[in-house]
C-alpha cells in the first residue's frame, strides 16, 4: 500500500484537486456555468423522458389568441367586455373558478365620462332631469366599476407582478396589492432566501377589493433562460405574497390559510432553518431553499383544453366543456409577450405554465396528502456533496491501480449506478437528486487518469526503451511498461539463466574476408541470433566481437527462464543452418558456434562507472556459463548446459558429458548435452544413450579395458560423435597413468 501511494501520489493529488473544483461548485464557493448548464440539461432530459403526456380536463384555458384579437380588437379590451366574459363564465357556463393571468393596473379612460364631466362643469347640474340622466350614464360608462361588480362575490383570482428597481433606483408601484399571505416578522430567524420585489404592478383597488384572491404570476428563469420553477412566495416590503397558481389551488380546495412547513429539527436561528414545504390544507407542496416549486409539466403545449375568448363571448363553446372547471384566462398571442422558454418548448404560453403547476398541486400520487410535484429540498445540497465526495474519492484512489479496460468498466458501472439510483429516487420518492456534478466528476477523473496514464506510460515506455531497448525486444518493453513495479535498475540477486555463444575459428574466418565483408557477415549472423533470443524473452547483455552474452529472468521476472534459454539455444543452432546456407551461397565460409548455458544465482542490475553503465549480470554462475561455452569445442558438441539448467527443464533428455572442475573453481560440476524432448526420443537414441551411460560407469569405476571397448564400439557406430573418441583416448591415457584409488571421476581443466 505504501509503495502504491509513493508511486501514484502525484496522480492522486491532481485527482483530488479536480474533485475539489467540483466540491467548490456544489458548496457554492465557486460556481461553474458549465456544471450548472449540464445540471439543467440533465433535469430536462429526465423530465422529458418521464412526462405523463396526458391531458387534464379539470383546468381549461380561455385564450386571448390571434383569432380573438381579430374579432374583438387589439388588447387591452374594454373592461365591460371583460365583465361580459366573467358574467358568461359564471352565469352561462357555470365554471367553478376563474383566474386571470393578466393584471388590470390602470384605469380605463372613457371618453363619455370625460364629456359628462365637462357638461357638468358647463352648468348641466342646473337641470335636474339632465343631471340625473348624466349620473346614470356615468355609471353605465364606468367600465372599471362594471368589471368590479362582475367579479364581486365570485371565485375570481386576479394576477399581479413584482418588479425590480430601474437604473435610477426607482421602483414603480401601481395598483393595490392584496392582503399578504404572511406578514412582517413571521420568518424572523429563519434562513429563507425569498425572491424579493422592489416594486409591483397590481390591480386597481376597486378590482382588488372585489376579487376573491390574487397571486403573482411570475416564474423565475434559470441562468439559461429556461423557466423550470415558480416562486411560490414573493417578498415585498417585509410582507409575503402567494403565487397565482397557489391562490387558484387554495381557492379550488376551499382552504383559507396557507401554512409554512419546516422539519421537526428546524428552529429559528438554527443552522438549518429552511422552509421545505407549504401546507395547503391536507396537501404538502415541496419548495426549495428559495421557496420555489418545480413546474410538473404534463407534456407539450396543449395538455389542457384551449378555447378562444371570442368564442366564449359569443356563446360558441359547449357548456359541458366549461361547467365546473377551473378556468384560466391568458394569451398565446405573440404580440402580447407571454410566451416563455421551458424544458418542453421554446415558446410556451405562460398561462399553461400556471395550469401545469395547479394541476400538479391538485394531483395525487400514492400518498393522498402528497402532490406529484418533484421535490428539490435544501438538504439536497448536502446529499449532492456527500455523493460527489464518495464518487470522487473512489475514482481518485482506485483508478491509478486499474488497467485502462478495468478503469473503463469501473467508470461505466459507477455512471450506470448513479443514473439508476437517481431515477429510482425520481420515480419512487419524487426527489430531484442533483446528477450532473457527480457524472461530470466521474467522467473527468476517468479521462484525466487515462490521459495521465497514457502520458506517464508513454514517458515510461520511452525511458524503458532507452534503458532496455538495446537489451530486450519491443514486446518485453511493452510488458515492462504495464508492470513497472517489477522493474528495477538497482543491483539485486536473482536466479537467472545465462548464455554464452562463440563462433568457432573466427580468426581464420576474419582473415579470409575484407573488412566490409566481415562487417556484413557479423551483421547477418548476429541479427538472426538476436532475433531468436528476443523471441524467447531473452535479454542481450552484450556482443563481444563474435561472441554473444545473454540472460533470462531479468529485467522481467520469468519463472521459465531456464526452459526459454534452452529453447532459444536449440533454435539458434537450427537458425545457424539457414545462415550457413546463405553464407555458402555468397562464397563465405559456413560458421559453427558453441553455446554454454548455466542457471544459478547472479547479481543483475545497472552496473559500471560514473562514465558508463550497463544493465548486466555478474557472479560465479555467470563465469561458469562462460567456461561451459569454452568446453563445447573440447567435446566436439555445440551446446553444453550445467546440471542446474538440466534439472530446471526436466522435459528434455540429456546426455551427461562429464564431471569437470573448471579453472578458477574447486567444486566440480556435471555438464550435459540436450538431446531432444522426452516424448521425441527414438528407440535407437535410447539404446545408444543406455550404452553410453554404461561406458561412463565403467570409466568412473576405472575398468579401463571394458570402458575402452564400449567407447570404441560407440564411436564405430557413430563416427561423427567426437565425444566417444575423446573418452577412448582418455581411457588409454589413464591406463598408462591411473588417477588413483581416490579418484572421483572429475576431469580438471587447467585452462579456460
């Protein structure tokens, strides 16, 4: 674990810094517009994918559309026309409730009233009959009064709006505000971030006084201009006013009082004192920390019945379509500027925004006291923070340990889990759990780790290639880059197998060639030999003229280093035949080599001086390998392996060559010649090997006569095998000069 952190500390630290940026966004210390925009897109995608796309006939929209404007004239219409509309709604169509997504802030200027006033000033009052008729006409021409009378004692809800201050700091105040929903001081000590107006545009006092209720019709666009939320309560001058949707729903339910909802552990002045819902009778309406509610859009425009206002005024709408309905009066005419960008459409009627919210408040899902409106309470910020922290820490500490494929799989699983869990909360608990920051953090950390890994891996490959490219094949460099922990340039002791090879009679060969030909010959000999060694995972230590030194088991550990070395040696001898054929075809001499293999503990690492260092092996086992190569020509064979190598590769059949004591070593070693794999040996080879072993036994027992006969018979049967002739000669010598009674059968070499 400690080594893991030591190797990946920078990668983990940079990952944590990336995570810190996302945490800063979630905690609102530093907002990133990209994350906010992606969160909005993620919300819109979930909303569009889960909208019921059904119609709600409980709510009807009377549309002041282009058709109505063409028939009734440009807006605003005379108030007596509006009064006629109200009267028809209640008297003729028997609607349940009528709400205006319109404000009537200015008095209607009637030319007739002005004329009557001028006549009165001119002396009309001196004629009683004329004065009485003038008073009657004044009443008939007061359209504001007529409109006010039409809404009196009826469930009519008016709309109004709040404004900010202009550039000079002046905020307009027109009309009369309704009675506040909550009064000054009611939320003292509460950490509630209400939307606040500096001015307002309300209805005429005569209208407001006669209306059943009133609510503001503002919705609040997000930073991308999309209307997803409606402020349910607006603050002005310390008082608090409900929205049009809330006023309509409250009126429809017959609820007089709206109750703010706080968690049980929320107290004024406490660390967490946000409002989480509004109680509308038995219904809980969820709100966020700014007391806003997400609009539960049912579907695209037209999720509620639309009827043209002019058709209602002329009685062309069937009574059954309006009777007992909640009716909203609004406009879809582009010239009246009440079209808004929403998640479902870029030009969506504002009146249908209110219709969707009213429908959501009045609709139930499961719990009869719970609306279908999605919840995004203030504590979601804490939930998002914990989720982001958990995902970020997992990605930061886990990804450096994984391969690219496993990292991709892990990231995909985590992303799928995040989305699946999020949708489970969306459907099951109607909770909007923030998603974009966590998803983007996971993706960013994945891409960063992959990029970092790629860059570091590329740099590591370049370093490995510069360090080991001259020693090992590119495939091993690739493998080493994937397992850097097992690579060390420091000197260490390992069991390895070393190979020495040398060209026989190279001096004679070099004397028969010019320098250019000699260089070509060596290149065409060393290149295929090196290719064979690399193929069997060998490391080239050095070229020494015509000699090759190589080893197996480093820098990458190799449990089969002895087998790979032996198979490489046999392949080199096979390749040498093809090389010899090519050389003869060019008029060059066929070359022969001797190979010595030894397995044992060796020191391996980057060794040398301050001026030059090389990755090499050293030790007694290395020296023995060199001695074994030198012995090949003495026995007339091409490949000699030590006893340790033969024992490490038991699947081969070996011919014991001798027990020798090489120069510089006191302890004797048994040397062997590999013949073939056990399953490949022929009956003749097995018979010859049996006779040879019997001859060796006679030789070491100093039974010279019998041993000589056996070796001579073997040589006659195999005249090309120099080994049998050598032993026959050695027997003849020992017969004349016996080694003595204590002889252990070891032949001692006095030269290298």
